[in-house]
C-alpha cells in the first residue's frame, strides 16, 4: 500500500506538470472505485484551472478554481504523467487531460482508490470533509511531537505500535515506518502506551520524523520515473533495520530479530535493543 512518503513523492512528481494548467477533459474508463466517480465530475471540472496541489495524510488534494479533487491511491494505485495519446493499460481507469499539456493517468488494479470532486477548497476540506476532518496531525509539522504522543498515550493501554499507527493520533505512520521508528527509539512494540515516559515519547517522535524524512528523500531521487511508461514512483529504498527481517541478526547487536503480529500486522523487533 502506498504510504505517506510514497504519496508525498507522488505529489512532488506531478506538481510541476499540473500546477496552473487548465483541465481540458476528464476521461473515466472505470468509475467503480472505492466510492464511484460521480457522473457529473467531468462536467464540473472541464475548463477550470488547477491552482494548487497538496497532501493531507495519504490523500492528494488538487485545488481548482471551484472546488477540489480528492485522490487516494488505495491499496495498489499509482499516478503517471504522460502524453494523453499513450494507449491505456489494463486498470488505467482515469485520465485527467490538461489543455496543450500532459495527462494525469490513474492506475488502480484493486479499485480501492478514490477520485472525488468536492465543492470545498483544500483548506475547507481539511477541516470538514468526512474523510479528512478526524485525522491527527501531520508527523512532519510542529503540531506533532512527543508531548502530543504522551498526552494521548497515557490515557490508553494499547500497544504503542497501535497508538502510532492510529491516524487519529498521527497520520502516515504505516507498518514499515512504525517498525523502523520503534527500533530506532529503542521501544518494544507491545509496550502499553500508558507505560512510556515523556522523554521516551519525545525520542519516538524524533525517530518517526527522521524515518519519514529519509523515506521521502529516497523517493525524491527517482522523480524521473513519473515520466516513464511504467510510472513506478520512488518507493522507500533505505536499508531497513528490522522490517521484513524476522529471524535475521539485529544490525546493532546481532541478536536474532523476533516477529509477531499486532492488530494483524507483521511486527519485527529486537528483544535486546527494544524494551
């Protein structure tokens, strides 16, 4: 599933090609996504300009002269910038074609993505749209810190990994990044959230930010891929410390890493380095 760094990489890849462009037409080959693409979407957005692009959690917001487009990549979606004459592949469901310019093509094999028009501006949608209004702070902003985690965590008894993967607490900490952040912070993933000190939560917030920034930076090295026919974005290629390495030696102490499941998600940790 595309996570926050992948979506941020996507945003940075498509923004230079779309910002300020006038939408010529919208071609919907398959409207049956997680929520159906409304039949009047093409009529509503044709002829309008894209005035800005931004991200909220794993949602992309394309601000238009009137309203916004809300895009989510679901489990397996991707966006490509290409010539509108490029023949569509299987599962290429939507083309957003700009006048005299590129086409933004949405590819989504599982059809769990979203492509919705809302009359709200991006700022209004962030505050009141049903998909966005209950989201927690962005992890790369000043609103997110260890004090925030401690304030919420001390009122709950859930595993700390579940806490930081809760989008109402903080957005964008997917399974890979939760595993890596907890390892770097030295915190056992099953430790109850109300049994972690403020100092350790501050350390955890710092590692979450560092891991996500590293993932975004790594993705940023392959932005050229958005212009290729395969359109594969720059997914996280950093050398992982624990994720996917169950049974292998810890890179810091050589102790075999252990694996368990928390909330149905694979969780790998070092029994010596994390407590």
